[in-house]
C-alpha cells in the first residue's frame, strides 16, 4: 500500500483510462445522434433538437436546484447544532469573566470540564477555523495564572469572530477590539500598545 504522501501511478492510470472511456462513449453517442439528425428532414431535426434541448435544460436545472436546496438544508441543520454550542460557550466565558461581580467563582474543575465538553462537541460541529482558533486559545489560556495579557485577549477575540462567522455572519465588519470592548472597558489602552 502506498504512503498517503506518495503519488499512486496505478490509481492515476486507472482514473485516466476511466475518463477516456467515458469521453469515448459520450463521443460515440454524440456521433450517433448527429448521424440520426442528418438523416431526418430539417424541420423534424429542428423540432427534435428543440425538444431535446428543452428536456436537457430542464433536467439540468432541476438537478442543480435540488443539489443547492439540499446543500442549504444541510447548512441550516448544521447551524441549528452549532448555535446552542456557541451560546453555551459564550455563557460560560461571561460567567468566567464576571465571576467576581456575580459572586460565583469558577473552579479549576469546572473550567476543565468545560474545556473537555466544548472540545468534544466542537470536534463534530465547529468549522475548521473555529477548531484552529479554539486550539490556539486553549493552549494560550492553559498557561496563564492571573490576569491575561493583551495578546491572549486578542487571541480570544479572534476565536469569537471565528465563531460568529461559523454561526452565520461570514462578512463581519468588526475591527480589532470592537468585540472585546463589550466587556473589556479599557480596550483602547490595549489597542494603543
């Protein structure tokens, strides 16, 4: 068995032969249709071509329409799974950020449980970008004891922006610090440095 990084000549040749066979069959069918059309009266040939073209366009339109409809439905179903995941994520982090003001400290055990639970569900439902940003953010925050440095906060903001894009805001226009500024009141101080 070939290594996944190596080029597989047998597979390439088999694919190439398959494509050439399909093209040969299509060419043969087109040739037979052209010969049959040449044998027909010109008015009948025009009518057959018109009917054939109409049927072909209808079938292609229907096929493409159903494909796009199915794709939109899959995206909508996936989004329904993502939204509660991301809402729980935001709720937990707001609890962490406001634990002193709320008088409900978050324990290390709760933090670890959240990391494990979110990672488990995100593995299935989150986009590639969210998974990458979550991994970077998690690694960053696991090494912090005490107040997070600005770099970590902006990394967290990038994760939040990736979550927003994944949840359906693909062209968000928020600039650096705008989302973070919702709860970091002195964000301008960090933006200047």
